[in-house]
């Protein structure tokens, strides 16, 4: 029987960490070359993540895991003059990548490392992320247990496993032996969480006294936070309350429309609504933005300005709800057949128990409501960015037909749909994410002194974000037949060069092995053709 991930998150505080059902840990690293004493990457077109336009050809010099030199070495479509290039020593590693595009390692701000319900080995998740150029991931909720995530964080930092850099944001109350009911208990848990080594906290909701104390204490001791403002508490604690108390990032969009209410204080729920009925939960959520203040109205502007003044960060995770506006598109994404584990596909199947599998009777009407929901949601997020607000990119993969790595690239496409220039999209996924994590002195842009985290590919991702997908983008070849171009070629993390396409193939082989063992294949719900 599949265990609801949602139920797990809401009951997490009742159980000690030893009771967590953990995914298979990642094996020792066998992939990647380096770090090198000195690595020279020659002739690339650089998109540095700060918002600057592309410049190239550029040579980049890395010593161990640090960028030490970035040199413009010529002009497009002209031969590079060797005299002005960084000199390579006898033992230096040189990668001649003239014409390739290089950008900072991508940062997934909302990356769960699978779970028992999904049946996803850590190696599978990590390699799908790395194959798509994702070199840093914030794990919100530490769903495999804090100790498990911290162990993998340590191994990733030492590069003894093939994995992105990890940050563990514990679910509030995780590991407590009883519910947290007052400010004193909240502060005590926050400090104990920090002592255990967590990087931050993910909140879902609690009574205001507890939320206020926990967020303020967490900020006071120097940790960061994220919050999914769950419907069970959002009527008394919305995004404005959280931002004022010191929340770093809001996840998804819950809590924001509630802060924008003008003619009501509670969402207009259907009267037979039951939060444990996830079709109720998500269908009604699709009507929520229409209940908020009109875009650019006085109240809409007032709420936005306060969030801007508080230096608040929005991590929208547009992709995770896309099935709500076009179920067939998400369910039939071309990568599912080859890259989605059979256990994960079963988890996605319509079910009253598995979180995010709420397709009991999803209709055209719900999809149309969600299309309008997206329009209003994207209007707020884009204007927040236009007025100087920080917006980041997160995927929340492993739910609702969204697959690790692939879903993050879809998130970039949806930021573009919201109105972001492609350079703003890249900045959201790199520099702005690093700022929200408090790591912008180390990662998030390609600048001298920072860690060598790179995404390298043959195509220009600004012209077509689809070239970042592992399956690439479609073109017509000279023989009038369709071909695939793109896909990340190399992912460089901490100065180690990984063959991104090989990591994608490794993930595909894991899927093949599981399918063969289970005699399984991808079928559509109710259509076992």
C-alpha cells in the first residue's frame, strides 16, 4: 500500500527520525574527471549569470575548484590569435570547446530527493539532476530524514558521490517527540535543529504564536527558511505574516492570494470541501487567484511593495502544477517512457492516497480555471521581478508527472512564459538562487574567485531553452528528416568535469533494469493497450 507523502509531511513531527522510510543511498562516485591542478576551457561563449549578455570567445582557467581567470580571446567568426590566450603548462588539462556555450551551474531551489512512495534510488535522482546541469539543490523537508540528507551533503561536498551540492531544510517539527504548541517549544526546536546541522527550515503552517517565534529565532541564529503556506493554516498566517517574521522564500504561491484578498478573508471553498480529498484541494486552488485583488490595483501594489521592501524571495515552482492546466501534456511528456521509473509512474497514477495523484474526475473546466490562475499568478511574479524582486527556480519534482531534471528545465520555460527575458531566466536559476541561499560569494555566477560550477552545451540556450532538456530540441536535418540537437554536454561541479549525456544514459539504464525486474512498461491510466 502506498503511503501518502502529504500525510508523512503532516505527521513528521510525531516520530523520531529513525522511522523515516529512506530511498536507496547513492553509491561511491565512479564518474567525472578532476579536479585538476589547472584546467583551461577554451573558446566558449560565456553567459555569466549576472544578467550580462553573452560574450565570447572566452578562455576560462580553473585551479582545483576555483575560477582564477576569465579572458576574452577574440571575436566571433574570426580565428583566435593564440598569443593572447592563457598559456597551458605541460600538466594542464585543456578542453577546446570553441563555439560551445557555458553558463553557471543551475540551482534547483525545491528539489526533493525522492521518497519511499516514489521508489527512487538516490543515484537515479542525482544523475538526472546532474545530467541537466543542476549542481546545487535545496532539499525542502529532508524527507529521507535529516541525518540521511546531511550524510549525502557531506559526501557530495567531498565529491565521493556523484551528486549536486545539497542543502538540507528540515520540515518544521521534524524529529520532535510531541507537537510544538507554544513559542518556547518553537524556539527550542529551532535551536536544536541548528545544532543537528540543518541549513534551514521548511514550514507548512502552525498557529501564529508558534510561527512568529520559530521564524524570528531561525533568522536570529543565522539560518534561512522556506514555506509552503498550506491551506490548513493560511487563513490566519499568510505570506505577509511570514515575510514580516523573517521568512526567506515562499514556495509555490499559496499564501500570496490570501494576502491579496480585499472582499473576503477566507478562500471561497466549496461547502463539501475536504483537504484530504486532493481533487477538492487542487481544483479549488485553481480558482484562488480570481479571488485576489486585481493586478496593478492599489492593494495589489501595496502588498507587492511590502514584500519588495522586506527583500523577500519568490520561488514559484510553476512546473509542478502544469498538469492542472493541461493534464495530457504533463502525462505524455516524451521522456516518461525512457526515464521514468515504474515505481514513480505508479505513484503518479490517479489515487486517493498518493500525494499529487488527484485525477479523480479532472475536467476541461478545471483546466480552463487553472489557465486563468496561471495568467494572474505569472503577472504578479513577472512584475515582482520587474520592480527588483528576487525570483528563483525550483522544480518540486517527483510529483504530478514532473520528473527530476527535466522538470527544472520546464520551470525555466515557464519563467520565460511569465515574461522573463532568457537572461533573466538564467539569472533566476543561478545568481538569484545563490543569493537566496546566502551562497552568492561561492556559486551562482561565472566570476573569478567563485567555485567552478558550469553547464556546457553546443547550442545557445537563450535562443531556445529546450536545448537544455536531456532529450534536446527538434530540428530538420539536411535530408529533411527530424534530428535532435542540444542536451547538456558537460556538467562541471566543484571543478570536476562530468559527461552529462553519460549520466543521463546511466539514469535510463536504471529505469531499464527496474522495468525488466518488474516486467513493467508505461501505460496510460485506464488504457492498458
